[in-house]
C-alpha cells in the first residue's frame, strides 16, 4: 500500500452496487475503479452508466486493464474520467494522490482523460520492476494467482500482449514469490496457490526457451513453504507453448505440482493458419506436446481457436481432424472462436464465425465431455467486440 494513501477507505466488491457507492459518497470523495477486459465491456459500460445517472459527477471513474490500455477512447466515450494506460502498479496510486491533492492526473505518464488529444502506447512506457509490488492485496484478504511472468517475446497476431508489454519478458524472483506465498499461508490461512504466466515453461529466462534450473528452483522453493498443500502451475488460466514441452521438464513438474491438467496452446490444426498467426510452432509439435503430457501423467487440455483470419474450409477440416486425433489419444479440447481484440495485429479483422456443421460438431464434443471453453458464446462476443471497435 502506498503510504500516501493510508487514510483511504478501500472496497473490493465482486460487483459495484449503487448502495455501496452512495454510502461512500456520504463519507467523502469517491473514486470507482474498473479493471476492464474486452469481454466485460458491455457489463462495465452498464455499471458506469447507472453510476453516472444516479450520482452525476459526485464520483470519479477510472478505467485500467488490458482493454483500457489498448482502447482508452472507447472508455472515455463511456463516461470514464481517467484511463490508466499500461501497467498500473505505480501509476494508479500516483493518480489517486493527484486527485486527493487537486492536481491534474493527466500530467502523469500513462494517464489520459477527457481532454487528452493523444494516447501513449503501453509498451513504450517505463516498465515496473515486479519485485517492488505485491502480487495480491493481502491486507484486503484478496489472494489470487501470483503473476510470476509478464510479457512474451512471440508476436501472435490474435493476442494483445505484444502491444501491451512489447517483447520483453520479466519475472518475479523466487525469493519474492516465496515471501508473499508464505505470508498468504501464515496470515490468511491459504493452503493452495496458482502461479500465473503466459507461457509457464519460460520462467527465469528471456522467454525463448525452457530454463529448467530456474523452473525447478521455483517449484521446489514454493513446495517447501510449510502449510502450502497444493501448487498449480501450467494449468488454466496459464498455459504452455507446445514447442517448450519436453519429457524431462514435464516429469520434473509432475513431481512438484498439484494440477492434473496441462494447458497447451496449439490454436489451429493447420500449419498454414499457424504461419498466418505468427505462432512459430507446427501442428505436429502441438500433437507431440499433448502426447508427452499424457505420457507424463497430465491430462492435456489443448486450446484450439476456430475462425482465425485466413482460415479456409480446408484449414477448418484439418483443425477438426486434429481435434479428433487429440481426443482419441485422451486429450481434452478447450475451444475458442476468434475475437478481434483491441491492440492485437488482428484487431481490424472480421470476427470469427462457425458454420452450422462445425457448430454441431463442437456441440457434440461438448456433450461427450471432451471439449470445454466459452466457444458457444464467443461468436456473439466477437461480433459485439467488432461492432464496438
């Protein structure tokens, strides 16, 4: 907690109610802050509209998170007062201090407001040092997954990460991770932990290859925490790239993690589509990764995205064929429909769609229990996101 903000009363509700906002307004100046993902935009816009209609300008509304950083104007158009662009650990407390002291927050790097004419590019802003900031709000009893890695050197075109963080990969140190986990266990009674990473097997390096020694040390040190009974790594919401999977590393992981599943990002059964998306791995590497995971005692959960830009009928047929092969070997599919995310190289592409036959096949996979994921409503979300863009 920033010492300058010690007197602030902070609430972290699951949803913002008008009664809570009213109670806060009675006590003094009130700030409502949203961390916004693109898939949440409609709901959050509705909440903000209700707050504005009820309380007018008696609240200051701030937006941050992935969507805010990639598309700040869309939130300013939705009656947000200020947007935190890029990483918020340092910027948000500074913004709040400025508000408390009657200063204009838009003079802060990474903050834009209603009068801003230009917006910064997130990856061009100064990067925070992860070890200097807690990974969760322990004093508020809010303990979520610990982000152990931020950034990715690969530039997959369907992903916003290259725009948000660039190609630089940063990690929290083992010492810092262990410190915060130990406190969560000893002070709050937490007995399980999730380690969060865009590519779990890249921990400790620059993100281009497995750093086995660093990875093994991370898992061993976390498992050594007295009272921590379960450690989850490489399972949803994290994943691993298939070209990082090898038998030796997964055998080591199997001895050190509690998750029975391993999330593997294959994304398409067509090498042509993978090249269009700039994935830098092959379909065969994806199949091999799933097989190795199964051999090492994990249940392979494989991400597949349908409707990617450039996908033709032959590519779709290849993806469905690969899905059948993965199911036959014992893997579970995690289905998605392509969404044009703001900040991604594909943000202006047409939203993904499913034809009737494919929708029926995926529905049958789901009924058999071999496919999970939000693919069944992502088609609608994708269309809505494209419309908002």
